[in-house]
C-alpha cells in the first residue's frame, strides 16, 4: 500500500489539470426534479472550497459530464471553472479537445470519475481517480480511490492530496 501511495504522490505532483465528472463525483448522484420538470442538484461546499484553492494554486479545473444541466452551469460559473463540457456522452472526444486546447499531455492530467462512461478517460490519464461509491468497473481503473463518497467531500479530498503532493500549503492560498 505504501509503495502505491508514494507512486500516486509522485504522479500527483506533476498534475496541471484536474478533470471532474459531475453526477456522482461533485454530487451524490441524485437528481431532484420538481413537478414542472425543473432539475436541481446538491453540491458540497467543501468541494467548492477545494476547487477555489486549486484554482488559486494554478491548477486548471475542468468538468466533463454526460448530462446537460443548468444547475451544473451555474455551479461552474460560481466557482469560476472555465472549462465546461456538458452533454458529452463521448467523453474522450471532450478530453482530447481539452488536452489539445491546454497543450497538455496525458501525464499532466488527473480525472475523477464514478461510472462506465468515465472509463475511456480513466484509462488515458496519468492519475485515474474514483470516488468511494463508484461503480466497481470504473473503480477498477483507479490508482486512487477516495475515502469519501461522491458529493460528500471526495473532490476536496483529491484536491488536498494533489496540493500536498505539490507542497502547496492551503493556508497560504487564503491570505
């Protein structure tokens, strides 16, 4: 376990872009739909703080989701996430475009996913990550599995790990 942990830390130290799936990663995989068909989602505030810290530390953040959602658009805007790909059932196409636009290599990218639509990207990135409650197939491709479930601080856990690997002190980012 220690050997794997050290390997993850070495990889994490080189990450320049963290890509997140939305449903099941930033949320608890639950959709709330009212009688008028309006969709809402529950996002974790701690995850949002982690994203803000990551951006301040110079880490690029992107969202790639298989679903279109106004709630996700609003949350991304609120968190100042510039790279947003919604309604992408072929996530690898969005991944390749993002990688090309940011002039990055697979070795500089981490991805957090929770289900089988995420597997093609999990197979390509340097640091494939899944949340604790991910689908077992997606989880089998992860080099790092969070202790937290999706939507319950898992993204903050990932960001804290990456920043620590880069020797970034979060308190210095808030002063």
